[in-house]
């Protein structure tokens, strides 16, 4: 047997090891071949973060087309155009034209594709409105006056400080050209550096009441921070003048309809720019689907501006920008699906809401009532659970979505019955009275009512006593008292049994001795221990030590329970659920499910037309509670009412929400219901629901 083992080992080394190595080589080669076959895009983005939103949108679209996207890598203008011409990167979505024409050699293999933003990228010079009005300034040329220039001279070098562009940006050369062409080199200097901190400092100076002079562009968050026509004014240029490479655009430097300019059209001195995709020509030839995609994509200027404001005002972490892009793609699912289908017929046009040919397209006209978390309007854009849901449904029907906002359910119903709108959204509960006028889709959410109270309510002495007793009864304290009593009885009997014959502190006869033992048990457990009755025998002393240790734990739990109950009572006041509402002032919204429910429990509600009015009444102490739809009140507490409001008790009285439709439009109702059922069955609805309300709700 021992001779066979080395022989087997040699055979293993000769045959098995080479075979395994060969399999590994083949496996690696196969993996490499698959990786080589996978289409890849090397994506770049500009150094200005206000353009990163477009880059992230394109990254998502390219991934939907089936590409593996490397990047985006940040590059300045000159480096990108050199790299894309050399084939070191494939494309970016941050081309500004005609401003970037200077970077492209006539014979370079570089192609501009489509127009993401058409004539929407504006540039120019701005001055704070107060200084402009006080000194009658409306034209850049007026800065040739040393006295005017001195208003913006912070370093006392005799020249106004114009906050300009980073050195690598094309706008820097144009600003220098303007200063020379308009004879301002002696009185104005372009301040260059990192634009973001420079413009943030400029805004700080404006807010401190100091004069400011700067260059900026749109889309950019700066025009939201210092609004043209309100906070600042455009400075016109005295005549058209551009660097030689942009001379063809001289006739386009006056632009009509600009708010905050002294004249119309306004001689801003810069031509409007198109924002376009720029790619390597050979790459586009090899990937015609990417070319077709670039030719289709359009991102509205207002959407980019709104994202820029969100990005800056909320910190703008990388994941935030990626989320903004994802939300935009989701919100425009119908258009995205058409772009991807055109780029690559048969591609997955929308991973969560592919159109199944249920409709011939068109526009779904939606009338919305703002009610977070169902419909939210912020930064000039709509979001919310029902907004996302209706966009997903429309995408499945091959339709685009057009949203108009109104203030009341009555106006929504009127628009729908008159045929002005197709669908009404905004947390509309399905009620009998509404069902008599309009039709409803299948329920889009099942929930209930809940009670909101204020954390700032004041209580009289009697109310505090009742709240205390209610808190004690509703806590774990009654059970602790039962446990406490049983433990005291057991300890009293045990100490009496051990000490009765050798310790006169504990009477030998049960009827008298047990009362002494109970007294000892209580004072020892409470760790007070007056010392008038003590154990003398060794077994009794052991019991006493154990009893003191247990007493510390029991009384700590006892105290914690009381403190917790009182803290909750102080927050909740005397209302802990719907059963406590009678006798209190309760607000709710007119014609809501809560409006119908409250009289059934003997509460005559204070009725308001809008839930915001109810919040104000509760905040001012004019009502004791609000009863309304649970998702709305929970969202308010979590996002806007932290520390001031809280919801109490469980949700109750089931409420179903649906989309309102015209009774005559049975076909649309059927299509939406089928799409809702499909989304429920394939898990898309659950993903959306959990993202807004959590998996446990």
C-alpha cells in the first residue's frame, strides 16, 4: 500500500495538474473574450459641476442600451477635446457651441451630435441691482469711469474686480477680449481662480449689502441665488465683439426676452450656446446606436437649472447627483423609452415600465393637487409617490405626461368633467360623494386615518393628573407592580422561615412574624434598609444580600417605566388615539374621509379647506389634534414637523386612494387599471411603494 501512494501522487502531478491549469487558461481566455465583446463607452464630463447632471443622465441611458460605462472622468475643455480626438475617451455631454469650436481642429475626428439644450446656454455680466440703480449703470462700458470702477475695487489697485472664469475655460479668453475691445483693461481686471468659491464669496458680499460684479451663465444655480431682474441686472456691451474664432456669431450677441436687462433685445455680448454631445467620430461609426441616441435626447433647460439648485442647496454628494439623474429618467420614462427604441430597436426601453402597445401614444393630461408625499412641487419640478406612479403608468401606455396644478379637489373634478384633464392625482380618497361625480381607478394605495397632536400643548393641573394616571395605566407599570408584590411576599416568607427561631426581630408565630418580614422585605428591596430589622443567621444574610441586589434591578426598572410613561404622556398630552378625541377640538379637511368619520365618534370637527390650514391651527394651539390621511400626517411629522408635531396611536378606519377620471372615458380607465395590475404583479409597484412609505407600511 505504501508503494502505491507515491505512484498515485506522480500520476496526479503528471496528468491532473496540467489539466487543471489548461482549464484555468481556457476559462480566463473565455472571460477575456466575453469582456472584449461587451460594448464599452469611456465617458467624460466637464470641470463645472453644473454639467454633471447631463453626464449622469447619459450614463444611465447608455447603460440601458447595454453598454458598460467607464467613468465619467472629469476633464477640462482643452484636455477633453485633445483626448477625444486621439480616441482616449469616447464622448461627453458638455459641449458648448459656438464657444467650444476653438478647441476642435478642422481635420479632427470629432463629431457634435444632436442638441441637448437648444440656444439655452446664455452668458453675460451682472451687477447688483442696488448699485446699478443708484449710479445709473446698465452697460459694461461705464466701468471705464474710474469712479464707477472704484465701487468694485476691493484691493485698492485702481481696478474693478470682475469675478470671471477659470483659466482653462473658453469664457476666460472671451472676457479678456471684451476688456481690451471696450477699453477697460486699465479699470477692470478679471479675477480668476476656482469659480465656485469665488461666486459663493460674491453672493456673501451681496447679502452683506456690498456691490458685486461678476460673470455667470445658464443653466447654473447662480441665477437662482441672485435672480436677474430682482437681485441683479444684466450689463449690456457697447457693441458686438468676439474673439476671431467666434466672429461668425457676432450677429447673435443680442438676445430678446431677457429679464433684468435695460433693453430688449439685450446686447449681452455673448451668443447663446447649444449644449451638445461631442464624441470621437470613429467611435460613433462603430456604435451607430449611440449616435442615434445623441440625436434624440433633449433635456429642458429648466430641469437642469432645478437640479443645479437642488445640488447646491443640499450639499450635492455624488450619490445625490446620481439620484437626481435617476429621478429625471424615471420621471420622463415615456420619452426615454422612445429615445432608446430609436437608438436600438428592441432594446429594453424602460426597465420598470416598458410600453406594451396598449395605446397609440399622445399626452396624458394630469391635474394635480399638491399634497406631500403624493404630490410634491419643489425647485420647479414635480415629484411624489403618485407623480412617479402616473408617469410609470403613462410610459406603459406609450404616453407622455403633462402636469398642471390646482388648489382644490373641486377644481380637479371640474377640470376632469369638462375634459380639460384626463387624470386627477394628489392623495384623493375614494368616497361615495366623489364617486357620484367622477370615476376612480383601482386603488393605488390602501391606508387609513391617524391622529396628529402638538408637542407644545400646555395642560392644566387636572389634565396633568389625568395624563399621569393614563400614562401609568397604559405603561408596563401595572405588571411591574404585580411582579413586585409577588417577589415581596416570597422574600418575606423565606426570611421569616429562616430567622423565626433565632431572631427576635421576626416573630416566631406566623400571624405576627409575617408582618415583620413583609416590612423587612420592602425596606430592604428599596435599598433604604433602616437597620431596625436585620438577618442574623448565615442563611438569612445570604438571602438579604441577594434580595438587596435584586431590589436594585427591580427599582431601576420601576423608575425607568415611570419616567418613560411620563415622557410619552408629556409629548402626547391627553390624546393617545381616536378614543381620546371626544371633548377636544379636532381639525380635519373638508369632504375628506376623516370629515365623514369624526361625527361617528361624537366629534364635531373644525373643518378647513386645506391641510396646511389645519397645521397652522394646531401650531397656534387653536385645536388639540388633527385627524387626516395617515400617509400625509406621517410624512409631515418626518420631514417638516419634527419636534413640533407627532402622530399618536395606530392608524384606523381604512382609506383607499385612487386616480380620478372622467366617467365617460372607460377606455382610459381600463388601460390604467390593466397597467396598475401588471405593475403590481411584476413587483414594480412594490418597489415604488417601499421607496416612499417603507417596506413595513
